[in-house]
C-alpha cells in the first residue's frame, strides 16, 4: 500500500496530465520569500543568507525532501538588489535542482516601497529509472537508465512593503518546459508532463498587542493551472522581538476531504541581531497521515548588519 501511495505522489508531482502543485511548499514560507518572489530581494537594508530543509511525510519511503538556499544583497543607496536562489527537490527517484539569479529595483510608493524583481533560472530535472520497478516487464514507457534534462526559465515578482504590512504577487516560471523525459516516439501527445504555470499571492501585517508582544498574521495563496485551491493561513505571536510562536493551516489535500492538508507549528528564535533559527512540524490532516509521522523543517538565517547598529525598529517582513 505504501508503494501505491508513493506512486500517486510521484506522478502527481511532475505529470502535467494529472495537474498538481509542482513547486515545493514550505511551512516557513514567510522566512523563504525569495524562493517565491524575486521582488523580495530589495526588502532588507543589509545582505542576508538563509537556508531551509524540509522532510515531508517522514517514514514514507520516497517521500519529498526539499532544500532552499537564498542570498540577497540590497544596495540601499541605489535602490537595487541582487540575489541568488537555489532550490533542490527530491521525490522518489526524481530530483530537481534550480538555480536563479535575481535583480530587483525598489520604488518609493506611498508609505512604503515597491520591489520589482526579475529572475533568470537554470533547472536540471532527472529521474533515476534504475531505482524503479516496472509493473510490466519490458515496458517501453520506462527507460532502463537515468534520464535528465536541463532548461531555462524566467520569473518576476512585485513586493510592496511598509513597516506595518506587506503584499506580494509573483510568477516564478513563465515558460512551460517539457519535463516528460520520455521519447517522442513513445508518446505523441503535446501536453504530457509540462512545467505548469504557478502564481503566488502573499500578504501579512504586524499588530502591537502590548509593548513586548506583537501579532503577525499572514496568508499565502498558491495557484497552479487546473489544480485544486492551495492556501496557507498563518498566525504568529512575537515576544520581546525575539521569540516567534506560529500556527499554520494549509488548505489542500485530497479533493474529497474537507479538513485540509496539514496543521503546522512554528518556533523561531533570534539568538543575536544577525542570527535566527526556526523549526516547524506539520501534522498531516489528509489521508496520507496513515502512512507517515509528520513533516519537519529547520531554517537558519544570518544577516550581515553594520557594526554597532541598534535594531530599535526590527524588520518583520
């Protein structure tokens, strides 16, 4: 039964005919915005580097694992920023590696700034067919060795932010590349295993509860063509500008279930001005919960802030 569930997960992840969310998802997406929106590259005043690891559905053989590495270098005096975003996703015998170079420009707009970002990305996608077992011996649809493709893509994003709230809209990939990894002589269709259109809408705000406590709700809407609604709702409390406690509800999962995909718990602590550590755990609400022990994430961020800089007004976006 586990192999049957894995088969559904695997083909749902890259087959365009099944139409599913293809890009990796993170419970701590609010600390991984550069992977979703190139416009975020200008949203800080100093260089920052962050990394995030996600083990999804622990205990299920071949379940997804994802890693993300982001570097952003804003040049505040010139209102521009440069960034690097590297993302790796492994699902069963398949592996995707994407590296993107980002350029952004900040425009004064009302009480805040509008970050406009563009990204050029190189992606490799491979499947180790030798690690799979064909149901039918000699099936010509299953190659006998490793197959890999490399292709380019472009993305863009808008990110508007003020000290009190933010809103972002982005499309990471405009080109619907063919990622089928099968011979054209075997399949003659024109829409088999395409990289589908994805769009992201994010928003959040910060509210003062007391002098030492803040409330920060956030929302992430993920659109994939012909796929069900995918929505993350986050609610976080911030204590003394250092300790974050958050809860995230993800709407999704199987279409015949109404409870959603998962319930995530987030804990983050800022040990010093430049260094942050965050961890998260997802409890699966969908049918897959019977075959795994949950999802785990760990996030690290380090910012190169100027010496002797006092963070009297910390940035939360």
